[in-house]
């Protein structure tokens, strides 16, 4: 099966549709599928439900799709750096499902593993538990969380071979791996594609069986959410 595509628009051709659910990898602005987000922006696909740790920042990452009102609902754990996200949520223009960070990762991992739901102590006795089934195990209360399955997973890796076997680098590994398995179709962008056999078997983080389409997105600019510096001491 052909996995290599010339660019993000080609890789998403025939996959996008209004009202779809997308799992997007990355943590902050690290390891986010920038080229694929830009292609969704250009396609104008709307009424999206997106499961992602966060929604980027204003004008970067998924924040681009919020700005153009292409997102109907976010399933996220952290949204503190995006003022447009805050504004839309407080104005009732955006539906938000807040989810603890570990629970979100596990919901996507479970969905990818064919597990429709699981019980966790995280959120018991808080607003997170409202409307959810509570069950007791060994004298302790747990809440039922549903696994997440998406129409599409968009992820970003470091290296891949031509069969789609993929390696992540450092923090960029966060959320990309479970998101990849949760999508009915997974499209990955990477910095480099190498020949099959070039990656050590023990170094592969995501087997190619999970990756349907693949592009090279390089070169990338390193974007920083917060630039925090200290003043130089007087000479």
C-alpha cells in the first residue's frame, strides 16, 4: 500500500469531511503536526471535534483552526495559553470537554486498543466525575471513562522509514503515540524518511501498521510558547 505522499494536502485528500473527529498529537507546541494542521486550515473543513492535550496558542498549532472557527468541540487537558480558546469558551461559542492529562492519554490508548471504557480514580469527587458512572472496587470509588476513537489521527514524528515505522524525539513523543492508534486513519508528518531497515527494531516507537499516510514536513522552525529569560547582570 502506498504510504508516501508529496505534501500534507495530498495526504489528507479524500480523508477530511465536515463534522469529523480528529486526534492530534503533541504537547504545547512541541511535536505538533504543523503541516497537517495547515492543510486542514486550507481545506476549510469545519465543525471539527478535536482531541488534543491543548489547542496550541493564539495563531499557532490548533489555535489557527480556532481562529477560523473550524472547531466545534475540544477534548483537552490544558488550555491556559490560548486567549482565543478562552474567549470562545466563555462566550459559549466552543464546546469544551476538560479531561485530566493522563486520562486523556489513556482514553486514546484504550480506543486504539479496542477498549470502549475503563475505570479510574482520577477525578473522583470533582467536576470531572459529574454525569459519569461511579463503581466501587476494593472499597475505593472509580469513575468510568470512555475510550476515544477518531475518524483521523494527525501526528508528528522525527524519523520514519518508507513502511511507516516511526521514531519520536524526546518531548515530541507525548500524545503522538496514543493518538496515532486511536484514529481510523493515521497521517504522520516527519522530519526525515529513511530506507526500510535503517531504523533499529528496538528504536521504533510506533509500528508502521498504524500509519496509513506519510509526508516529510521539514524544515521546521522551533516555536516557543513562553520565552522566559533573565536580565543580564551589569558588567
